[in-house]
C-alpha cells in the first residue's frame, strides 16, 4: 500500500487522530511515517475516508 498526501491538505489532524502511528501534522500539512503503513493499513484507509478535504490518496 502506498499513501500520498495531496496539496489540498489543511493539517486538520483528523488523520493523526485515527492513525497516529502513520500520520503526523507539521504546520498546516500532514506527513507520513512510511515505515508504519504496512502495520496499520486499516487505520490508513479509515483516515483517508474521514479526511474532510480528501487529501489522502491510498494506492494498492
């Protein structure tokens, strides 16, 4: 699984609340800890679904 944060990210923190092992907020933008994606794939999908700006892209 590959995850990308798109430029429409507003840094709201919803993703880091759901999958704090994978997402972190730096300023007004989310960043990804790529080493933890495989261990938390379901949480990553949930974060993408709940993102208010659809800024998380999940590729399988």
